[in-house]
C-alpha cells in the first residue's frame, strides 16, 4: 500500500477529478536513445499507480514532464520548470514520481518545491516509497529519505571526482570543452590532433615568441580573422568559435595540453595525446606569462580610489572604462582604459584610454555648471554636500548624483547623465 499527501478532490459524489502530472528524471543521457528507457519505465510505473486510484478520481495528464540528462542537485531543469509553471496556473492537482530523489536530491531544493506545492494545495506521491506528508511523522520520514538521497548524491560526486583525478594523473582526457588543435576521438574519449588547427596553434605560439605581447598577438589574430575552436556537443548543438580575447589567448598559450601534458591541481602529468608544441617552448612562454600575470595582479590589488570607477563608459564601444595606472621613475600615472581595448587589442577601440586627471577634472567642471540651485533641490543635494564638493571633496556627490559618463576618444567629448530622469550636462 502506498500513502501520500492525500488529494482533497475526487470524482465520487460529483467531486472534481484529481489531475496527476507524472515527473520523470534521469541524471545522464546514457540509454535515452533506446526504444524503452528509464524515463519510460518511470512513467509507466506512475500511470499504473494512478490507475489503481481510479475510484478516487485520479487521472494522468497527457503532458510528459521528462528531464533526461539533468542532475537532481539543482532545479535548473526544463521539464520541472514547466511542471511548476502548470502548478502555478492550477492545471495540476497531484505530482507523481517514481522515487523521491527523482524530484530532487537536495534537501533545501526539495523543501522549496514542497512549499510551492503546499501553496497551491498540490499533492505529492512517490510510487515506491511509503509516507504521508499530512502528519508530522510522515514529514520526518520524508526528510530522512531526502537526507539519504543527498548523502548518496554527495558520495557519487566524490567517487566521480576521485575517478577523474585518477584519470588525469594517468594523462587521460576526461571531457570538457575541446581546445583548438585537437578533436575528441568519437570512438574512445581521447584527444587526436587536428592538423589544420594545429598549424594555426603553432603560428599563434610563434607570434607570441616574436612579439612577447598578448595585445600585439590579439591585433594580428584580429587582422587574420582567426577565431577559437568551433565544435559540436553530444546533443548536436553547434558552438561557433568566438574571436580571441586577452583571456582566451592567455589560456591557450598556458595550456599544458599543447605540450602533450595534462595539468591537475597544479601538477603536470604526461598525457596520452600527441603534443603540438615543443615542451621547452611551452615552458618558456608559460613562465613568462605567469610572471607578468602576477605582476598585473599586484597592480590590481593596489587601491586606486578612482573617482569615476563604475560610471565611465567608452562612447565608441559602449563598454566600461577600467581604472588602472603605470609606475615610472617612482611616479604613478593614472588613467582609464576601455575594456574592449584591454581584452581585444589596442587597435580594436578608437577611444583606447584617457588620462584620469583630465577626465575627472572635466566631469567635475561640468557638474559645477550643471548643478544649479534648482537642480540641486531636485536631486536633494544638501548645502553641506555641495560645500564639500566645492572645497574639493568630490567623491560623495559624484557617487550620489551621476548615473553614467560617456567619453568619446575621437572627439574628446564627455557626456554626464545625472540621476534625474536622464538629465544630461
């Protein structure tokens, strides 16, 4: 006998039928292409149980809520979201699952889902597990079942991670996004060299060896219109290669795969695949790029207190302009650089950069003119705040009233938009 959170409706004595939505889930895509798979078996069991409750007015809805290849560790599943939407629209009276963990393996997520069921007076039934959520003992039983489901999920996760770690230590390819220069062997899950792409990878390494600059190499790649790898997923979804950015170029040049190695948790292991780049060249470039990256990180960690941080945008690219600086001869020179120029190469943006002192003085001057007494009243600027601004303490007022600053490097024009119905100065 299977108990559940009993529905209030039935067909007996003229009461409405109980509309039952059957939810099924399988964590992996393995076997889903079979004529009769796990999802079919789960639905068949649900339909049989609903048929046994026919006298109570239970009726299976024709809609299929099937999530094949989705983890139970989160709620980001299309069929589940469709089921929840139908529940909100009051098209479902009862949710039937084969086992509790088919709905969720997370205690927190399950509690949230059950709460949404309760808000719409929706019943919940597990075909193979006996519980009754109308009683405190039943809810305790349900929580115990969920605790074991979450424990099982965590154990499976640990085993999977251990298996992947062991495979990486043996130099095996364990999946992920394919990299330029290699294809994944459809018969074995290992990397094989794509000669056409490999020649391009060798040229990219050669360009960096000549220029010793990510931005210069990016500019050359942009001129050649070279893109990153295009590939197709197991679900036959096409992923078109994107233009290189500073980050993706750095990742390519420092990827141990190209030297025939596999990196795992900071340790390099010999790989099963053939190398594209000589190990000595990869080690040389990897060490150089790593040193420069650490130096840049030290600069970023230094507090700059940039006045226009988060407000200044490049008018040409509509991208943020990032506060940075260079140090020379013991002096620091501050400026703002367009994010596009920083990521895609100096020639990708006509604005490029602007001296921080110049743009900040220009904005302050515009605010002095634009913030008339009437405007200050509309923006609720106190006389104390205005006095501080006039005395040189600009930070508080700029942060409080400025919404957006646009800078056009081709003309030198600066546009300041205040937080007053888009008013500009």
